[in-house]
C-alpha cells in the first residue's frame, strides 16, 4: 500500500543542507571492477532526513561496518530510473562513481501530508553499499517534485581509516528459510519480526515459511527459486501485537510498527528505519520485509526501503505480502482507482511516473508499448466485467486509472497483483524479471 494523501496544488521545492539543488551531478560511467575498489564488507551510512513540505535536508549520524556484502559484485550501478532518491559513492582519488543505487523513503511520503504544511520533522534513514578500500564521497540526490529531475542535495567525504567508524555486531538469531544460491548471485531477502514475544518464536518462523510459500506461488518468482535466498532474523518484542493509535492502542514492540500511518488506518509502517537495519544486519540481505503479529489487514512497501505485512489471519495474508513486496523490491506502483479522484501529489499528470507499470503517456517510450498488439486501441476501453474474467483472457493495453487516480494515468491490464491481489500481469512480470536479472548477476 502506498499512502494516498493528495495535496494537488503543492509542488515540493527542496532546499539543501550542504549542497544547493543546482549542484553539478557526478558523471556515472560503466560498472567498476569490484575487487579494485571494494573490500567485500558491507558499509552503512546513517543520517536523518528532515524538513517540511517545502524543504528537505540531510544530517549525518554515523558510519558502520557490517557483515559480508550480499549484493552483486557486477551490478554496481543501478541502471533503472526508479525511486524518488538516489545515492552515489565516488572514489576520491579517481573521481569515479563506483556505486549507485536508487530508493524511496517514508519521509518523502510524509511531505505530501497536511501535517507537513504546518510543521517540520525528521526521520532516521540509512544507506547500504559495499565498503570502499579507499576514502570516498557519498552523494545523496532527490527528485525535484516539479521538474522530476534528479538533483544533488548532500555530499560528504568519508575516510576509511576514521576511528569513529563502528562495527555492528548483531546478536540476533538467523534462520534459513530458503537458500537457492550464492549470496553474490542471488536476491537475498531478510524477514524480521515485530510484535512477537519471546514465547511466540515458532509462530514467527511459521509465518516466515508461509511468506516463502506465498512468494513462490507467483510468477516470475516461482521460476527463480535457485537465485533467491530467504532468511529470518528473530528479535522478540516486550509485548504481543501491533499499535493502533487511532483506537488508543499502544503496544511496546522492538520495531515500533503501527497502523494509522499518516492517518490511514490500514497503512502499517515504522519510522524507526535504523532500528530495522540494526536487526537485519544479523543476516546478509538486500531486501527487507517485516512480519507483524496481528490479524488486522494492512501493510506497506517502499522501494529499496522495506516491505511490511500482517502475519495473522487477515484473509489475504499471502497476497498482501507479495503485493507489498512488489512495491519494496522494485517500486511497482499501485494500480488502484479511487472514483472521482483526478489529482495526486504523487502523480502529476503532466509528468511521466517512474514506476514500470504506470504511465501518463508523457514519455511512454521504453515501458510496455512493445507488449501491446498493434490492433489494440490506446487508451484501451475498460469494462467492470473485466475484473471477473480470467487473467489469461485479458489484453495488455493502457487502461485508464491507477495510482489512486481515476483519470490521466494508465495501467497495463484490468487485473494485477498491484490492484486486485491476483497474479502479476505480463508487464509486471517482465519488469520483475529484468530487475532480478540485474540483481543476480
């Protein structure tokens, strides 16, 4: 679930704490040789993301070393134009970009809320990358919400010999749920617990196995078992259950997950991302998913940040897991349609969404236009009866409605995991395949 608070007239014009928005971008070349630039260990950069609806600042917190690098040693420059944020690691000696990745944040969603128009706040954030052998510069970029261009907002030089760099030694127990391949050539997923007490460990592990079964029920994941690893990290909470602030219910849990995120009852997230990183470090990982001990329907997923879903009997537990994983793994957009809504702070209709499964036709080139039969009308007519048809009988086209908008935005098919909690449509499947191929090199 992506939060859907709409402040139509509001374009977010960002400021910077250490660089201005017109700062020159560091040029990105081809993928560097891993062994030339990196040690093989994971490095973590913690900071605070702060501001309001009109400003965005970054404040350094700490640098840490963690375990073995779980990512690819070939795919070091993310080639996809996904996400609202981006970061780059630059070798100070050669000035070469040696690592680049994209992501989204909960803070950027908060900036679209009414609260952000009247107050400032900060949220803890964290970035992972392979540890460089030599001193390096970390640069953080963000999209200008008006132009949608990536702009440099923060830059800091890090000395690898700095004695203030800590080593994170997590003590939490890690359990293998499914091991398909070597960590350097696989997608490594870590499942975390929240709201499970010390005597509910088996309940959590059972939920992890159910998450694994749900993932491999759907294509293209079921064809990639040999290059996906799933591990669970057990970290008990003091109290059982999950907080529901809108009902006056507060539960003391290790990750402080709660419903009613930004006022939406079903939107279940945590703002304590550095705590999430602390616990996840007990396993080699690239992707985080949190399982919460509740029967209440809800969850959330943010690209290259984390996914989250209720582990109880919600009626759609497995489907919600995979829907939210579609968000968190590669940023697939929600294809829900909210009747009467034609304006969104997330999707201005005069800009092309970066999500692979949504378009405004501002720049449809390179999305799924080559999967549409030449005889199919664009836009493609939609009938409510299509929601009950078998998916294999439906035509790939461009159907109006998506991203909670009724007009001005288009999705590939009437049904998909990203709106009806059914199988992924052919367009989403192809996008996931490409992303897995990139990660698993």
